[in-house]
C-alpha cells in the first residue's frame, strides 16, 4: 500500500479587475473577478516542498492585470479566459493545464437630465455572468452561465398529482407563486463564438420561457428554459440548471376572519426546494473535460 | 445603588411579506421586509417574567399579514409603517410607542417579444428602499432611505492638498476612480407626503449629483448629493449619509515594462474609507425622536 | 433658508491587523479589525473639496500599523483604541474628536500529542469581542461588548400569560427551547481598567445567568444577564443588549401517527423575535457622548 | 437532432433540525442541516409536468423530521444519511437513487461555577462537519468532511525556489505566516464505521500535521495532512482538500523609520491563493459514484 498525490490544481482566486476603456471621452468599464488555476508536474511541490515547477499564484495575479493592459482590455470574458489559459499553458513547459473562471458584474451608465453620462455608472445588481474555461492536452472547453437571476410568477403555476404517502401533508394547488434564482451553465461546442451576443440571447430566452410556461412543476419550467435555449443556439450542447424553489406560502388569515385569495404571502428562506437538471441535445459532442472542474450538481 | 431597566423595545424582525395585487389580470407585486417593535410598560416582563403587558412578537407578525389584507395591500412603505404604528399604539393601552422599519425590494416586469408580461417579474437588484417610522407620546416621525446604491466614476475625481505627517505615504492624484455604495436616510417634516414620488426624485437627484460633481473629495460628492436633495425637497429636513470609499487602486505595471494610463485597476475590499455626514437645513424643525432608534453613524 | 453641514466623521474602516508577539519561541497572536474615524474642522472639505484639514484615511491606516510596532503590540483592544484616539486628537490641531472601534477574533493554541504548540493556532469561532472608544473635547468613553455568542436552553423556558387579541394565534407553552445570539455592549465608568479580566468575567457571568435563569420570557433572561454583570462589576454603568429570539418550533408529527415530546424541532431563520433592553445602575454617571456614535437600538 | 432530459435530481435543501435527547435530565442536542435529493423516473415531470413519480420535496422534509423521532434521534450524521437514503429508495419504486447531505454544527455544554449545566449550551463556532451519502443501483458511498477549520502558523513557513518569469514580482521568504481555512472531504471504503470516532481522529490528525509540518509550500502542508490521515485510517481511501492561502502580508514600516521583524501583518481578503489536491491510496477501490454529485474541485 502506498500513498500518493491525486488530481490537483492551484492558483489565485478572485483577482478583482476593473478595466476602463478610455478610447473616447465616453468611457466603458468592465468589472470582473478572475480565478486562475493551473495543473502540471506538481508532484514534488506536494511531497517535498520543491517549488521548481510552481508558478506562484502571485505571478498568475500579475499576469491577469498585465494582460488586461497588453491586450487592450478584457473583451468577452470567455475570450479573456481562453487567452489566459493559452498563455499559461503555452509559456511554461511545466504547466500542462489551466482552468480560468471569470465572473462579471454589470454596470449601467447613469442617465441625467442631460442624457447618458460619459463616465458615471451604477451597478446593475441582478445576475452575475460567469464562465469557466478548461484547457489541457486534450482540448479546450468553454462553459458559461449566469447566477442569481431571481424571477417570480404571481400566477400560472400549479402543483398536484404527486404521490401521497404516509409522510404527505402538502395540499394540492392550482394557483401558487413560483419563484426561483436561476443558476445555469451551458457548454459550448467549439470555442469561437460571439459570446456577448449569445449571452444576451440566452438570458432573454430563459426569461421568456419562464414567463410564458404555464407551470405544473418547477421542473417543467426549467426544462422549457433549457429547450428554448437549445432550439435557438446550435453552438450550445447542453444546459445545466440548479434552481431553488423559493417557497411563498399563502398566509392563513382565517383565524382573523379574513379570506386570502392568493394575495398575502410569506416568503420563506429555508428549507427550499432544490431542482437540478440537464437539458441536452441527443447528438451533442461528448463533453470531454468541460465539466471536470466545474462545480455543479452532477 | 440599585439596578433597573432602562430603555427597551421588542418585537418581530424581518417579517417577509409579498403582496400580489390582482385587481386586474396585470398583477402588481410588493416585496417587503417588516420589523415591528413596540415600547410600553414592560418593567415586570423583564424583572419578573410577567407577560401581562407583552403583546407577543408572534401577534405582531400576524398583524402585519392581516393588515396587508384588510387594507387592500401595502402601498408606500412609509404609509404602511405609519398605519401599523398607529394600530399598535392605538389598540393596546399597554403599548405607548412603536418603531416600524420596512425594507422594500424592487421587481421589474419581464418583457418578452409579446410585450410586458402580465404576471412574471425579475428582481431588480441594486438598492433597497427603507423606512423607519417612530411613534410615541410626543409625535410621529418618518425617516426614509436607501441602501446599496453602488456607483462609480471612472474619471472626474481628484485627491490632493491633504496634510502630510510622519505617517503619510499616499500619493496625490488628479485622476482616480471614485466608487461608493450610497447609504442614505432622510428625515421628513410631517407625515403626509407622496412618498413614492419623493423616493424616485431623491434617488435620481443623488445619481445626478454624484455623476456631475467634479470631485476633490468623496465628502464633496456626498455634500452635493445632500444639497441637491434639500434644494428640491422642502419636505425633507436633513439627509444622513454613510458612504464607503471603495478603493480602486491603479495597478503598477512598470515591472512588466508596461504603462498604465488609468486603465487597469485592482478593486479592493478592505480596508475602505468610511465617510459619514449630515446635510441639513439651518431652519429645520428639531428632530424630536426621529433618530432615537435609527441605527446610523450619529 | 440655508443648507449646511451637520454632524460628520470619516476614516478608514476594517483595518485588518494581526500582531505576532515573538518575545519568546512561544508566540502569541492578536487578530483585530480596526475602524478609525475622526472629527474636526471639516466644513470646507465637504463644501469646497479643500482637504487642508483632512488627515487621509490612508494615513489613519498607516498609523494603526505603525503604532502596533511602536507600542510593542496591541494589548487590550480598549487600551489600543484609547491610545490611538489620544494620538489622533493630540497630534493634529485640526482633529478634535476620534472614534476608534476594534473587533477582536480569538484564537486557540493547537494542542498536539506533544502538548501545546509554540506557533500554531486555530481560530476559536464563537463570539467577537468589541470596543468603541469615543474621545472629544468633553471627555473619553469606553463602550465594550461582544457579538455572536449563540446560546440555547433545551428546557427551562416558558411563555404564557400574554394578552390575547384578535390577531393572536400563538399557543402558550411551559416548555420550549430558548435560543439567542447575544449581542451586548457595556459602558465603563472611567477608562483605567483591566479590560481583559473584565471581559472574561462578563462573558462568564452572562453565560451563567442565561443557563441558570428559569425563563418566563427572553426579556427576563436578558435582564438577569445584565443584573449579574452589574452586581459584580462596579466599573460598569450599564449594559445594552440586542438579542434575537431564535425560534425553534416543535414539529407537529401527529399527521404521521407520532408524538413529539419536545424532541424534534425546526430551527427557523426569519422572522425572529428581537429583544432589546438596557440594564443600568440608578446612580450611574451620565453617559455623556459614550453612545453618540455607537450603533445600537437606542 | 433532438432535445432531451439529461442527469437530474431534486429535493428539499437545508432542512434545519435540532434534536433534543431527553433520556436523562442531562440533555444532549444535535443540530443539523439536511439536504435530501432524489433521482428516478422523472422524465415526464420535466417534459409534461406530470408529477406521478415526483415525491414532493415537502414530503422529503416531513420524512426527515419524522425519522428523527422514529429512530430515536439522529446519531452520527453518516448513519442518519444512510438510513434516509435507504428509506427513500426502498419505499418508492419510482425512486432509484438518493443523495443525502448533512451539515452538523457543534455545541458545548455551558459550564458554570456549579459545573456542567444539564440543559444549557453555547455554539462552538469553528468548523462544520459534513457528509454526503450517495445511493443508487450500483451501491452506497459515504464522503465525509469538514469546512471552515481556520488555522495559522506564525512561523515555520517558507516560500522560495519558484520559477521567475517576466511577470514575477514576489519576493522569496524564509519566514512567513501561513494561514488557511481547511475544507476537506474524505471517501470511506464501505459504509459501516464508527463515524464519530473517525471524525474526531481525522480532525486531530489534520491539526497536528498542519502544526508540525515545517512548510515550504502550502501544498506540502496539505499533503502531509492527507498522508497523516491515510496512514492512520485504512477505512479512508482518499482525502480531497480545498485550502485558500490566506495571505498575511508583512507591513512595510520603513517609511516611518521602523523595522518590522515579522510582527505586524495585514490580513488580506482577496485575492487569495487556492490550493486543491487529492491525497489517495494507490490500492484504493474505485470511487464509483461517490463523487458524482459532490461539489468539489475535481
């Protein structure tokens, strides 16, 4: 019996970078959070503390900032992550794989009575755009997504027909509030895409499908959201969702002599439903290592 | 020497209420977080555990939900808080004061290719609207505000001319990023106002003043934001701000042979500047107990 | 009518300082979070952006680190805060007041089979120790406290005898779980104390009083905790508590043919009770400005 | 080309359960957070909203509470998770797999001058104990762990000998602070173990290895921690770690005429190093589906 090093990776997490494009007086800003991790010949780093093949995490951080300048900005986060991954793997023979994760926070230009301001912005809130790029000897993969897109339907949601057991107390309903925080990740086929355009389209399609699906189960809404994306985007092979069912319980006002015709709700925190599923093409190319280091439900 | 009970209050915190207005098929929703606290003759509750004068916090919670139904909805959070305060003080002779704090989260109607949806919404993110209503034997006060309005200027901000001491290392600058999360509270004169309209106007004025002030200090931006609000809103006596200076440090790229003409920044977390100030009218009525139980910097 | 600057203060928040005492091979560490704020002649900083009297927040940060070295460590956080306040007010004629808030995180020495380790530590978790020192032309005040001391009694707590109204649904109980996160602040009389010893004693007295009080209301437990502290500590004038009632609801298992003799509970998040009160000496000296800038319920 | 449902699971997350053992007057409490998820024949739930095979998440929640009563308590979280998984899969023919994740929060009995108290407790803080049990047609797997064990060495850590590139600015050091939050998961061989005893031992071994390893890289400390566990615990096949390098930067006090012999440090938040690795036996049985739904770095 022996003990050995298994899979591993290391790097610098949450490198907060804001880039200001000042090409004209009308500035544009890009606000991202980069986590760079590398793989390679790291056996003796772990077993002996020999750092000969360990590109410091501090150097990874410096590289992120330097490249944002060298490359004239960040661009689509998928493209920036791909270029970083290629740089790290291409420049150092002791690095044979890279995982670059980037989160992007959106800002809106402030509008005053004089019109859109040249260089003043307010943070949008709402969802975060994400990407994880994996590169190794076998290929390159891009998995993009969004987190924290909170949506709610005040009607158009039912839940009934489920099995009843010894432990069932839930009442069936033909009209409830349906609310969730959409977290989704989609795997691209290939790496050359207009990522910004696809992101905007995917987000809009998800919102539309959520809104227009008369829902008999949150699973059904989820599936329709994935299906809608895949129908319009051949460059996407699959979508993985993790969506809480954020319960809004109708408050029983009858002790106070009041009815409650689906008007007054208690928005609960915990526990919550947790619905996770993949919607995929039946002819999609194999995922390879796309999901190997992507946290998720599968 | 004796030991005694001093100031006190109690209640139910964070009653999460979502109200759906279904007057027409085009639903409207209101998403609020209510903290109800009461004051009164509570000496023996504390010293003996005698609950004769202790309206349970559970009952306060029930009241919030019941009143949302009885009153046909929530309306402006200030009005809802005032009505709750009057109910609690008016109905129970052992209650002589109330503090009702409400936070409101904004939602946007989802727009699909078919237009605005009747009953599907996405949470806006961005700032939270707040109010604290205080009512006691001496009067009623309304202090409203906002939290978490994150703004940034990519230029138009300088910082220099400060005293230099033994512990000074900061370099002067005539061009920096200025970023902050605006937290503000404003005290109303009187209690009859179109609170929704004032809120929208105050928010817009703050954004405009932040954007248009060429800033020599974050304090100056803060002051202009307060001044702009007071100039347009005679019903507001004072504005109190607490604003972090969210440092964005220019990254030194010279070790890599690169310049950095205010393009690449590190967005730091801690420490941060913390700027707090009141902007007020010199002829405003005295605050009375408006701020007595309002957490803030003063 | 004119608009003017009201009360204000500014500084650097959350300066994270870890000091290692290496006087012997048995190291000691001190882990604190310092927020320094100053007051003074800051009118034109706000109105004109004239920083002549604005000691930069960056300089305040530098001072915290430098003084930790000059003074050979941090010592009791109250003493460090007092010395910082005196430094800032004493050294700069444009500074006439200071507020120094410090939070301290406790660490335990790691014990191995060889005994306590010389220089390895694990963070204790549990409560944070706090202090706020205020200094101005009128005096010096020390308010210390603790946050996040979570305690629970699995019996020995009742709640009944409260008024019943139209909105009452709560059932009376003679046996419930009582749980809370203790947040407390106590005001010292004078500024020369063995703060570390008092802190340890206050903490122990609060735990003992919470444990040994057969509770008819959370207010009663709170009061006994404060009374116990004041009885033993003449140097403390008052204690202010803010304590959530963290509800643990007995789960109704009767639909499953099961009883539940106070064994299975649902630990709820929101809403929660919120109990706030002061316990004080009737002959305590006036608080002066001790609480002027201390966030709290009063 | 067709679109189809891929991998999926659903359930109730964060069921907060506190169990009080009242067998004697000396109560014992167990505080856990259960996330139950099921797999099975869920195609038409997603595609049609047909819930015939969808055991409601509400029923899963009820089951957790009922079983805590039926089984006379929770016991080791691994055993409770295994029993829940077997119940869900065994009782319902439309359920063919279960994932049960449990987090446990530790409490200490309060000690007063009269000794340990019968029924009063304080929450310990520090790390959370975790387990994820996966059960499907192929078998049962237990992966346990801990999160949030924060440790620090004030000396006995070096970092040098790393490659220098165009983007290197880091200085080598032979004496630095090493600090991390240990997150670890270990996979058991088989499912019959004294889980409580193993947990206590693993935790102690990790602390000892962290303390006693003279570290040339955080990777080396990690590896020694894993190796120490595997050497003593044949029932563990592998340990996976994710450990931030929580940077403590030596403050440059030279501008103030002060030296800083490794005494005054700035504890930084972001970015941080992120070190992830597996330490495993070379003859361990294959993991099967143990890690299939366990979030982690691999």
